[in-house]
């Protein structure tokens, strides 16, 4: 994407019947799209080349040189346009909920805060499983105003601006129409903190499996949220998430007509860790089911 042009056009060339989503080149959204696209394409070229694999808080909490390289690329692209903005990136924060909370608190007074997950779904990336994404959000005084999630494997760019809707392939997204859990395709994720959060997650799975049409677990919270926004999933829940996992996806969901909050029915904010996102119609029913199963995750926060 050429940021010197008056306008930047994001569209799929093979989707001729779809209206392209147009953004002004110097806008926050255009910079987020540009950064996600360039980082995502570079990440895709590194599939199967990982040489430095380390763990953070658990054996399932992986980090590679690709995560670090992609975050540096994104930081440079953002700072080129907005040198006075702050950036909260996953790779710059120590593992664990306390470190995540402190990182958010550190940037609480920043007017503009970019929230970046360079590779959401690192385990998938390492194994060559094509379900990972780049997630970039911009918050203004604590409210997310731009959300971009890019899936390089499918070349899908999910884009949302506060008050302007959410789009994929230039087509405006809308959440699905299911009205009951029984009709719903739900997704979840297995949390990193196995000892503390896995029991609640398994309790939720056991309780919900007979109540829904089916359950999926793709391994990227950001993409799951994008899929809720696109109507591909009715809902999603996961415990133990961080701001960089959900910030962009939260705006995608709400701008597509959906609802996102915590597993006890509370409102969304950047600090929530136990997350429920739905098409809105099944939200109360899903929250109630998680509470019935004692699977909200709050007891392990």
C-alpha cells in the first residue's frame, strides 16, 4: 500500500461484486492496514523456517524470532507516521496476568495507544497450521477506535473503524442470525495457564457441548473474534486473554452488530481477561451457561 497516494483501496480483486473499502492514506486505519499487511506477508514467508523457539509462561506459550521481528516491523511503520503515539506490543511484556495489568496501567494516560499482537496463534505458526493472524488496534483515551486483523494464509483483511462499520474484502460485515445456543457454532481457546485455567475451560466445554450445534478451537483469539464479526461463528469465549489478543477483534465485533464483554456479563474494557463475544442474540444465554458450569474463569484470575 502506497501511503503517499491520496487514497488507499483495500479490496479483493477477485471479488468484483463487492464494494471496496476506501480509507484516506494518512489515516490511522490506513497505517494499521499497511503495517498488518506488510508484517503478515513477511510472516508468511517465514513459515517452516523457525530456528529460535522459546517458551514464556508455559510449554504452550511460544515465542519465535518471527514474533519479535514482526513486532519491530510494525513498530517502525507506526512510529514513522505517529512518533508521539505509544505502542503496547505482546513481545515487550513479561508473561502473566500481573505483567499485563501493569503494562496497561503504564500507558493509562496516553492519548493514543497502539495495541499489537504480531503473531496471534504462534503455536499454529510453528506447526504450520494455517490459522494465525496479525492484530493491530488503536485506542484513544482508552477506547478502541481502529481494529485491524490480517490473516496472511487466506489474505483476509478485517478492518473496523469506530462508528463506521467493519469490513472484510471490502464487504461490510454483519454478525450471524442464530437466536439460540442450540443453533450456534461456538469457538473457544485453550488457555496458556493450564493448572489455573484449564479446569474451568474444560468445565465450560463439557457443559456447552450438548447445548450448541458444535464447538471449534482454532488457536487464534483474534481470528475467532473476526469470525464472530463476519458471521462465521455465533460466539466465542476464552479465559486468560490479554489486551493484545482482543482489542482489535472487540471493535470488529461491535461494529458488526455483535456484543463483547466478560464471562459474568460485564462490559468490555481493555483490561478484561475472561471474554465472551457473540452475535448479541445468544449473549445472555452463553454467559448464563458459563456461570452454570462454574466456568467463568474469575475464580482463577
